[in-house]
C-alpha cells in the first residue's frame, strides 16, 4: 500500500520513493553494501562451527568464554527448563555438551544480532525498540506454535530463532535511514520505507553473515502471502510457522499492517479452529512462557 504524503513531498519527489531508493542505493549501489558487521567474537565462533568435520569443542568453548555476553546466554539456554532433563552446565564447554552443536550455532545466530538494536539517535530509538519487542514476541509465538505442532525440541528452538530474525532487515533499513533525519522523523514515511525494503535488506545481511539457509528463506520471504497446503496433512514449514506467528502479533507499525483475514488463514493452516485465541489456550501460553528462557 502506498501512503500518500503530499505534504512531505519536496520538489515533486515522493518521500517514500526517495527513501526506498536511498536504502536500496546504500545496499545495492556501486559501493560496498552498507551492512552492519557481525560482531568479531560471534564471527570467530561461527567460523569454528562451520569448519566442518568434528567440532573442536575446546576451541569453541574457549572463544565463548572470551565473550561473557555470549557465554551467559548459552548457559542460560542450557540451564533453562527446556533442558532440565539433561543436567546442569556451569561452563560453556559443559553447555555445548548438554545442548549440542546444532543449538549452539542456532543460538549464536540469535545472540549475534544483539548489536543491531542500538539506535544512534533519539528519533529512531522507538523504531528499534518496536522491532525488538515485535521480534521477541514473534520468536516466542513461533516456539509455542511449533510446540503445539508437536515439533521436537531442537526444531522448536529453531522456530524461536527464525522468529527472532525474521524482521532483521528492518534494523538494517533503519540504520541506513538514520543518515537521513529529514525522512526518519516522519512515522508514516519510515513505516512505508521499512516495509518496502526490509526483506531485501535482511536477505543481504543473512548472506553476508552466513546465516543458515532456513533462516535466510524466512528473512527473505516471510511477507509473501500465506500458502495453504494443497493437502492439509502436508508438514508445516519453518517459514509458515514464522509467518503465522508474525500475523498473530498486534504488529509493529514500522514493519507490517493488520490483516484479520490472513490470521484466519493461519489458523486453517495450523489446524486450529476459527475461534481459537492464543490468549485462551493454556498449552500455547505454557510454551510461550517457557520460551522466555531463551530471550
Ligand atoms: Fe516483516
Ligand atoms: Fe514481523
């Protein structure tokens, strides 16, 4: 939907078009794409994890120990109720042994994005907070929906991480727009520019950061219409779970618009009755609360 904002048009140029062009130029212009850099410690750990062959646990745990923020997050995951049946971890090395290499890598993707939520001006700070709040809600909802669907633990955590990452491109677009305070001060203009650019911006970031393929698909395609499986028994995909979680949220105006019809479609795809309300489903609420441990 194109927002009319003739009052803000300067020299006949639509400010939304101007902003979208500005963001794309920063991302796809002749210069190097203006993308945030993955934090160094996360990059090193990721390289060790993606190296192939047997995991060098000693090296990875050493790198984790050097980053108190990352190791604290990992220990919180390992000692959360999700893994209460597995024992207790007091060190990164014990945490790796407890939750496994796959989940370490998944949580690393999530933790590495912490640095993207910092606004450089008071004007844009509310937008970053809005995306953070929305992403955390979608992450927990995706986890809960995956739990209701009967997915096993690792895939539920994967749904959480995919939910947390799905709008990561909005942060990239917002960071670029911070260079244009004339555009960034108008809420409607910012919302429309971010809406039009965040999937592409996220896809470029995901590629540059070597995020796993399932997350790349979610980041790039989550705004596409919800597909109804031809066969209702067709397995739910990670993309569909995140799309449904995204649509159930009250929405961050920077990133989305409401759509009750789409929510009905989601319920059909999830095998839920049309009058299902997540607030009134104890199983959903239990899983949603459990996912708090992952934040
Ligand atoms: Fe989005
Ligand atoms: Fe979203």
